[in-house]
């Protein structure tokens, strides 16, 4: 485009405007990192993880934070529900990535002791883990550290 005196003038770019769909909520912030679960029987599990550290609603239930891994040969699932969902249930589960059989699980829904907490981008947990996630069995204590 030419100016009045004939010199070339660059076209001004229109500012971009974001369009927002009022029917959808923004996805909560997520990140990646690593986690380890150490059991008192000497077993140690290491995972590459994905984390969602902000509250979200899934299938009508409030989830305060979640950490997951889809590593091979073991997967990790850590979930802290809100007070209005399953009475604030907490869960740490390690399962086989091929068969999806539970190897170890600490879950307030199974009646085992478990405590999860979040500090910045670190999720920690301690609990009594059931072999195979079977209620009534013997437990081993375990500690989780997840750095997202």
C-alpha cells in the first residue's frame, strides 16, 4: 500500500481476538514430571507422570488433583477427590500396564489409611497398601513423591 507521498507503508495487522466458547470450561493446568513410590517391603516404582493440580469436575465428581502414568510395565493413578465426591476419597494405585491388574493400592474407599497432600507442584502421599487391592489383606506402608 502506498502513502499519500507515494512511499510504501506496511499494512497494519489487525489485532487477533480470542474467541471463547461459553459452553466449555478451560482445561485445568497440567504438567509432566516424575514420581516414585517406595514400599516398606523394599519395592520401589519409578514413573514418568502427567499431573492436573487444579480442581476439576469429571463425571459429576470434584477432583482436587490427579497424577497419572502410562509407563510400561506399570501404571500409576493418584486421585484426591473433593469433600462432596466420595467423602473426599484419596487413592494411590499401581497396576500392570498390559493386564490392568492392580499390584498395590492404598485407598480410603477400600478402608486403608491414606493421606495425600499438594505443595506447589509436588504431590506427596503416605498410606497402607493392599497387595492386589484386595480388602482385608495384609498391608505394607508406602510413600509417594510426585514432582510435576
